[in-house]
């Protein structure tokens, strides 16, 4: 198979990708069908296994003229083993082309290329200085098995490679901010896959230490709530853990502020940004319409009080699924921001992250169904919110009580975003953030 881009008409592979890409969980086309797919670059993998492979970057074009870039690791074998048969993209005269991330041998070769600091075309495979992967032999990799906007591959219990799918120009914040943080409250960075595309830098993947034995915050929260409701325990252990989580988030914010600086945003500008996000949400979720005027009033409240908003680099999409309880502390992961955000590297108030976590606690509490259990879950929610705020305030030195109007605006903005997301993707869940919007507005 020739991976290299060809001029003129679409190749058979490009034609196959037109129908294959929209069926992927990570495809961000918003329900649109591609009009055309063009291979822009292909970095061939160095491999000793029975497959050929390449990291392929394609441009997807739509009939309205919009375009998007995607990273599609592809493999080719004469015959595809039955256990990965569902990954096939197309069958050609010289073999089957398939999604390479399911091939443990090809993924092992990819790890070895990072460890060997190899290059392929315009793509560089880069170990971090002092990383144990430098010069390492291939280690079989397995997909993490979680459907998400990127693809993660685990190597034993030591490393995890995140392959970005929907690409944007510039260094991905996941790579940039992990280098800045240097392992403080985040998994240690081991390497990356970087290159240039049309003269601009692009990040195809990042390699981290794998936090073996860790559990994400969402599982811990829902388990704790289930145990409370069923009478297994009183929930106090998790509440104490949440206070430590608040401190961990504050540690990350303080480190990012120290190393990348702090700026100021006029609160009128913040209101304009949030109102624009509301307008987009209203188009997706008409149920928000009856609240629109009161939502805008909450967004304008900090400006009416003459408040200034301190901004810096932050996580950008913080929730319980983005934190891991590992060993005796918490780790923050997935710094690439909201999947659909256009300003993933822009500074924001740290309160945006705080609001995201507070909203995530509410989602966990919303899993409880009957009235008696919901009463317990509401008490639990009050406790964990207070614990998180206490831990964050203690470690950051920020009195969140004095920033209440800004925090409320961010929390309401997050709930509005969630209503729009759930209306599009999981309508049965939309009542959880809709109830939150009503509660924040006072009923």
C-alpha cells in the first residue's frame, strides 16, 4: 500500500476513509458526512512484525467548504487476524488496511520509535530527557478500551500513549502543560510524537507513565455515594479525599501561574464570552430559552460589581473523569481542553476549573433515583462541594467566598454547556444539568 498522498482524484484508501471515519467515536464532524478525504502526510513505522504501518494525517472536507484534520494510524497485513477483524478500513489487492491502534505489534514498534528518537518524514518521535524509554525495545501495546475523543494505548503497567485524533495547529496543551508542570500532580511525561504540517507545529501523541492501580474520580464518587445510600459507610472517607483533591487542583493552578504568568480580564469581556456561549447552546437546546434572560443577568453580575477576573493557563475541562486517585495523592490528566473548544490554549480564570469539578459532583449525585436516596445525595453533594472548596482555598490562598459571583457565572456556564451537550448526545441525561440551571438561578 502506498501511504503517500497522491494528486488528482481520490485514491481507493481515501474513498474508503470517507465512509469509515464518520463511524468512529472520535470523529468530530457533528453528524456531517465528509465530501472528500485527502491524505496530507504519512510517517511510516519501523517494524519487525508481519504488518506495515504508518501514522497518516488526512484532511476531511465537507460540502459547506469546512475542513478538519485527523490523525489515522493505519496498518496493513496480508490477512487480518480474526480478533481485530472489526478494525478493517478496506481490502486491497495487496492486503487489508486497518486501524493500527488495535495491533499490539505495531504499537510496540511505535513505542520503540519514540525511545529511539527516530524521524519519519516530517514527524519526530521524541523521548523526554532522562526517560526510561530511551533506547527501549518494543513492548506490545493494547488499546485502553474506553471510547473517547482520542485513542489511548497501554504498554504493560508502565506507560500509556495518547494518540490525538482531531488535530489542530500548534503544540497540544497536553504536551505543553505537562512539560511546564514537570510531573507535579500529573503523570510523568515520557515522550511525544511531534511534527510540522503546512509549516505549523502539530502534536500527534504524548506518552506518559501509566498510573497502575489508580481509579478515576468518577468511579470513586459514584461508589462512595452508592455505599452511603446503601448504608455501607457514612461517606466521610471520600469527603476527606475530596478536600485533598481540591488542594491538588490548587497546586496545579499555582504552578501554572508561577511558570506561565497571570493576566487580567475585564468582567464585561467575560460576560460577553459567556453570553456568546449561551447563544450557541440555545440553538442546540431550546429548553434553555425560558431561562435565557436570567442566565445573562448572572453572567453580567461580576461586571455590575466592577470585579476584575484574574486569568492564567488552566486545565480547561476539569471533571471527576479527569482526575486519578493514585497511591497517596491525586493526579490531573487530559489537559487538551473541551473537545469542541476553539481556544484550548487561551488563559481563563482558575474558577472555570473549580466550577467544572463542582458540576461533576452534581452529576454524580444525579445518578440517585428515588426521593429518599436523593435527599441523602443532596446532603452528600453539599459536603463534597464544601470539602473541595476548603481544600482549594487552603492550598491556593484564594477566598472563593469573595469571588462568588464569578464562580457562580462559570458554574452556570458549565451547566448550560452540559444541557446543550446532553440534548445532542444523551437526551435522557439532560434533566441533570437543567435542574442545576434552575437551582443556580434560584428555582
